[in-house]
């Protein structure tokens, strides 16, 4: 770990937050073997080393993700990529939203787990090695403030065309890889792919970019819209939900009183006297035409408006 004291676990990350990133040790130690890895806490949203202003927040463009088809064309990413500044962004998974008539339904997407990770953790099984983290290909850069100060390490997540496994989710947006619709994070599946992506001294850029492909080795489940707010950062964000399940409506004290009164009023005789009902409701409950609709009342009012002036009544 480098700068491990800065790391803060999160269930709901957004751009500008920090997260754990794998990179070659040679990027921070010149005489190190390029195949060795270090883990560093970096900020999400790449700030190019050539950025001249004194405040990174003044950047006029979003660099939280980088499309694979343009990463060797755009100056924000090309320079860092050609210098071998390749990294692997680690996360439990990422969120994705499906647009439908009722709003947006979030999903949590992650690597298949060999066993129920939580159950095995509780049982204390020696065979279980922990949740398999999602390993997403990224590019990082180092920015030094013009006026001097601490070097800022930032990264972007590379995206590719969405795989058919998640293609049913149309018009998406992602919060662990904030990408455009039709794209998903470029996932490196397996240690060999991770090794080649990180070892920039042995694997040239043109060979490494061939690793950037969609993967089918992912699973997902729907989660609560609780995750829609970045302010919500608890385990509830990841919990699976059942789509279409009816929500239980909890009655408030006032509604319980009203329901009780309505029940009692219906249990009596049809010939119940007006005096038995609360006086403030009698003028509404006893209308001349119980089946009259609001449209009928409006029609009656319009008819009165059309009467001769002599027959009109002052309001």
C-alpha cells in the first residue's frame, strides 16, 4: 500500500472520490521490477500532467471515463497511455441504471462469486479467500500544481461497448464507471490479463490495448433506488431486491383513526340518521345525486352560466 491512510471504504462512489488502484511499482520507484505491483489510493477523474491552471476543478471536460476507441486520439489520455501509465481500478462492482416508464431501476454488476461470499465469511471457512474484486482497466496521470505542492494522482476508467449480458439495460448511466449509454467498464478477467496490462516495460501499448474487450463473465442483481443518492453510503446499496414486489404501506396514527371511523360508519343500518354522523361531514356525504361525477357538476355550472342575466344569482 502507498498512502494507505487515505483509503476510505465506500458502498457508493462517484467521480472525484478516491479509490484503490493497482499499478506497476516502477512508476513510483525507478529501479523496481516493472512486474511488481503496488496499491495506491487515487482520485477518480484524470487530470492530465499538462493541465496548466492552479485548480483541477476548473477543467472544462469530464475525464471520469475514457472510451477505448478514442483513448489513443484524445490528448487527455494519449500522452499518459503512451508513457505506460496503465492501472487497474479495484471495486466490488459497479452500478448501472435502466430507464423505464416508472423511472430508473439500478442494478449492481460484479464478477460471479464461487460461493456465497457473505455466508462463507460468517462461517469462517478457510477455503474462501474473500469477495472477488472487479478489475477494471484504467489510465492514470500525475499532476503537479504550478505553484508547487503535493503531486495529485488521478485515474480514468476505460469503457468498451456493452456486452450482450447487460444489453437489455437501455439508456444507462453508471456510478462506478460514469460512462455513456451503450458502454461498460473494460474488465480485465484473470491475473494474466492484469499482468500484461500493468507491466508496461515488457508489454508495449499496442499489444496491451488488445486486452480491452467486453466480457461476458459478469452477473448482476437489481438493488434499491436508495443508491440513487450519492449521499447514501451503507450496505443497503448492494442488497438484492425483488422487482415488482409490493411495498407494505405503514398506516399513520391519523389514518388509523380515519379507517376505524369509516369501518364503524359502514357497519350500521342503511337508514342511519344524519345526526349519527359527524356534522362537519354531512353536507358532503348527502348530495342530491350520489353518482354525479365532477364532469356532471361542471356541465351543470356551465349551464347556469348560460342562463339569462335575470335568472343569475350573485355569488
